[in-house]
């Protein structure tokens, strides 16, 4: 539902919805039922639907994402290219201890330093939730619960939902390299000005 709403709202150039093998057929059917074509007169003005070009369905198993990336690339599609997503959203994705690390690895694989990740979660399994909160920084993510950041988000608390915002942190070596590059560039600019005098 989240992917369909995002696609129908035109907030992204493309929405890629993902699922495991077992429910792919159901996901594809839901997307097919909620996409409309120019020739589709059965949709009314009040019916929100999205163009088939705005949404895509892909298999993505957190415990086997490399294989799913290969499959996608073999079809000459860039929809699952590593480190290519601007935004990742998920709902109800933290529910099993065994899937916490695979989820974090998968999110890291598709993230770049500017990628925003938003997860809306209910604490279904306290151990899994606590483990996720503990492990996320170890996988390079900054993590902030932003459930209270806006009055518009408070409804989620009535449903026992929390909104988490994650983003990859630049590692210290990369930050140092950028600082060194900047310092060297400034130093070179200073020498060039001196030589011109």
C-alpha cells in the first residue's frame, strides 16, 4: 500500500516495490489492480491510481539480495543497482531476530551517503527491535526516532508505531580524505595567487 500511495502521489520518479518470492504474485496483482492506463475509462476522477511507468515490482530477499541484484541486471534493468536509491521506506520490517542483520546489510547495499531511510515499525518483538537499534550504528547508520518531531506524526503513536530515520554515516577515513583534499586545494590556490604576484 505504501508503494502504491507514493507512486500515485508522484513524489518520486519511480517507486520500486519489493517482496520475497512467496508473495510476489500477490504484490504484482495489487500493483496491477491499482495502475491505470490512458485507455482505462473504468477509473473515476476520485480514484487515485498510478501509471505503470511509475511503479515496479521486484523480488528482493534480504538474505539473498546479491542474487536478486544479479537477476535484475541480467534483465538489463538498473532498478536494483547497488548504492542507487535516494530514499528507502519500509513498514513493519523489524519482526525477527534472524532478519535484523540481513535487513541492515540490504539497506546498506542500496544506500549512498545521501540516502534517507524511513522505517515505520511496531515493536512486534522487543528483542528484534532492541537488536536493530543496537546494530544499526555498527553497520554505519545514524539512527533517530522521529515519531515526536511533528504533530502530523503523532497518530502513529496511537497505533504503537515508531518512525525511524536512518542515514549512512561517512566513515572517518573518508571524512579525513575529504578534509585533506580540501586543505591541499586551498594550499594550492594560495600558491597560485602568490606566483601570479
